[in-house]
């Protein structure tokens, strides 16, 4: 089994305030399906009210990010699935629920994680 990251940036969701409750329920329904299927690992959304921090090995903490991840926001979930094809199927379900395309990434295998 392989773990997959399925995610989207907040800017990808172009949903009206009126439609947001329906989109939220649809997204939660897909997550409930993933849990019932035993493939859900964890997920959530990045809290945009809390600024990111860069933490060095000496515990020094600064209010910055890697330039490449400055726009890391939105929602994500990690699913453990038997194949990339299965991951594409779940990503499509999430895309339909959230009304926006999902980015799919595969975690590298690490026998200690």
C-alpha cells in the first residue's frame, strides 16, 4: 500500500458563500467514505489565521517560509491505497465534492514510517 497526498490551494476553490455548505457536506461525505473504506490516514485544511514559521536546528524561529511554499494553503488528505489508479479515483471524488481539481502526489516508501 502506498500513501498519496491529495490537495488543492485555497485559490482553486471558487465557491459562493451560498454553495459553501453543500460543498463542505460533499467533501465531508467523501472523507467519511474513505474512512469507511479503511484508506484514510489524515487530512485537514491549513489554518490561514496562523502565520507559518521557519524553525532551524538550533530552535531559532523566524516568520518566513521557503519561497516555493509561500502559497501553501487550502485542503489536503493523505490516503493509503493499493495503486495510483485507486488514488486517481479518490482524487476525482474529492475534486467533484470540492468543485476544483486536486493535485495528486505519491509519498516515497520509507520502511521506518
